[in-house]
């Protein structure tokens, strides 16, 4: 009877020992993860993103889509903060010091653009404390 109990443990050990060298194949497209919004103060916010996968195509533009939570329900992004250049690192960020209203809840999504695709990251919500130059 003790031998029957040991067999499942041996099988699990063999399974895990063979899987540890498996490689995760990269995707053809880039994948960005939207990170938490930081430095939220009366002067603005800082958006952050991390690349999970750089993809096979050159990234030619990257940035953040931002929308008021009420506008987002209509699938409308009202603000785009972008950098039109090749992305050379696995992380990027953008400090925004204009266009955000105090007390408003926004949704932020990282994005990356190649000649073939545009991919969006996950959604992050934050409450703005405004910006020094809001609505100017």
C-alpha cells in the first residue's frame, strides 16, 4: 500500500524536472503592461509601462491612452501621450503636467505601435489631483 502512495510523488517529480528547461516562445507582437500611476500631485502624474514581450517588429511609437472614466464607457480615449521613436528599453514612462482635471477619475492604458500592429496594455484607474496647466 505504501508503494501506491509513493508512485504519484515520483510522477510529479519527473514531470517538474522535465519542465524546468522549457522555453517560453516569444510572441510575434509586442505586449506592454501598464504599471501603477505614480507621483500624483497638483502638478500632474507619471505613467509607467513595462514590456512583457518586445515582439518581432520594430516599435516605432509608444505611449499612453488616457480617458475620463465617463468617456471611456463609450470606448473613447480623449488624450494620447506618445513618443514617436523606436523603443529601445523594456520600460518607459511619461510625466504629464497638463490636461488633467482635479478630482476626476481617469483610465490609463499603455500602447505600442509597430508598422504591423497597435497593442494596448491593461487598464489602470487613478484619481487626478489636477495639473498646474489644466484646461489652458
